[in-house]
């Protein structure tokens, strides 16, 4: 279950005190950031590709209805079916209608859209057994936790934690040995999942892209589990959101050159798999039925507004990996499906700013997320816009609104501003001269409760600057 976004501050404090989480996040951050930097440096034309990718997505969004219609026609021509869902509830209902009956065993590939619509819970309520096949998703399913990262769901887990989890959960399969090496852990998961692949009725995957010219769906993975999930069961269901469509295979290749480099620092993911319709007569494998459930869930309302750019997101996770806040507290503290900078924009848009107002404020506005985003999404600008809307709608507390209003009034009067700040700087400089810092200060407890506030030098920057002229 996802935690509530209203408890973000408390959850962040708990995460900061979790020594095991801190160790796992520190290790993960270095790997993601360093590998991306090396991968981008090896591609001199990265910025050119980035600009081309942005143009492709903007063209597609400007003609979204056309390309979605084309995609549907091509899926139908290939023998598949397309189901349209405006809301999460409609999407879940469409999937359940396709599965039919009850008591089915359903394989699941990693899909953030399925997390967004609460698909697993809906299938379990309908009496089905859900088996996550992505190793990270399988780990957190055993732990009864939601993903903490959009590409590495179990990044918050240490190897020792996974070892203990597998030892406790796999005993019923006759696997009683305590495995501690990564290769052995993976092999144990493979043994358990192998029987699930061969006995399941339905396979559900997400889609990184929907190709309009061919009616193909694309998954990008580093495990073969995604492929097995969609070719072994009798029914293959794809859940994808409307902005995943791209016009052509050529356009997809441009985006692929950015995706893996930005996500994991690879030139290309291990598996880039296209699925087009159900099994044909001369195919050696594949499903008998092929269904694509296309979800809106508030995205069409973003078209053309101040958050339109967010629809270019290809879910690479680069903004999470480079965010100092996410790196410090992990994904669970954010309380909903999408964490980090992209989640701090998407979550308020999808569940309401009044339900997630702390998330846009959980940002230092250092700008790293915007710099590394392969689709040039201005995340800091959108976070500021959400903060403005929070203030405008009076969702923040009265004291904060009063303080901002007072500061804004003062900042518009340069002479008075300089005089007031000059007096305050001199007073604080004199009071804090001996210690050189403040460990407690009225109106600044949010800072001083976790760090010292350096004492001013006794003069404002502008006054010191004038003395040097």
C-alpha cells in the first residue's frame, strides 16, 4: 500500500534516521549518476538527439488524436484489440473483463501505469493471484511494499535484506539454504518464477512506447522476464498511457538512444522487445489474444496547459537519481506512485494539489533535474508553478502566507529592504560573533533544528560590495 502524501514530512524524517536505507540509497546514487555521466560523454551528439527527441514528442502531442487513432487501426489489423480508459477505475474494469472469471494466475511485468491505477489490488479483490516477474518488483511484492523508484523498484533494499526475505518466503518451495551472493539470489528467484511462467493464464506488461505506424508495443528491460510474461500465457494485456504513442519506428530509435543512457548509463538496454498482435499461424510462440488498454487518467487535461511539458517524460528516472532530496529519503516518503522531482509534479496533478501540497515544496530548486532530463522538461519551473498555485489557493498555512506576503512587499521597495536587512544583519552579526553560528533562532527553527545557521559578517553583501568600489 502507498503511504499518504499528507504524511510526507514525518515519512521523510523517519527515512533520514533509517541507517539501512541511507546505506542503500548512497550506494545506488553513485552508480546511477556516474554511469550516466560516462554514457553521455561517450555520445558527442547527445544534445542534438535530445533536441530531436523533444521535437518528436511535441509533434506527437500536437497530433495525439491522429496517432492514437492510427495505433488503434494497426492493432486491429494485426488481430489485437484496443480498450480506452478515461479513469483508473475504467482501466481496471477493462483488464478484469479481459481476464474473466476468477481464480486466474496473472503474470505481471514492471509497469508504473499499473501501479498508478491500482491494478494489482483490483485483480486480487477479483480473486486472481498476481505474480510480479521483474526481479525488483518480485522482491517488493514479497515484502508487501510499493516500488521506491520507477526503474529500480527495490533500490532501497540491501542484499542482506533480500537474503533474509527470500529465506523466509521461499522455504515453502523447498529452498531452505540461506543464499547470500547476488548470483545465487537471482538463481533462486529464477527457480521460483519458472513454474509460474509455465502455468499462468494471463500476462500483463506495460509499454515504454506505442508505435502508431505498426500497432506495436515496446518494452525496454534488462531481464528476459518481460518477454516471457508476454509470450507464454494465452492472453497478453498491455497497459499504457496516452502519451506513450510515437509516430514511427524511426522515432522510437531516437528515444531509445536517450532512455538507457539516462536511466542506467547503458548504451542500450539488454532487451528492447516489440510485440505486434497475437500469435500468427507461422509463429513459434506468442499469445492467442493481444489487448492494449490505453489510459488517460488526467493526462488529456495537461495538454496545452502549464504542465504540458510533463507529457514528454519517458520515465527514465534520471531526475530521481540526481535529486538530493530523493537520494536522502528514498521513494516511499513521497507517499504515492511517482517519487522524486517528476513525482512532485505528477502527483499533485493526478490526486489533487490539496492532497500532495508538501511534495512541490520538497525541493531545493537546485535545477539538477531539469539539467539531466533527456526530454528537456523544465521540472523546477513546474514545481515553482505548483508552489504558486498552493499559495494562490491558500492551501499553505496562514503564517507562511503572511511571511511571504510581507517579504514580497518589502522586496519591492529596494531602499527599505536594504535598510531593514542592514539592521538585521548587523544585529545578528553582533549576537552571533562569539560562536560564529546560531543553533536556535526564532522563525528559523526549520533550519536550526537540523543544522547550524552561520552568523552574518555584520554587513550585507551590497554594503560590502559598495565598499570595494
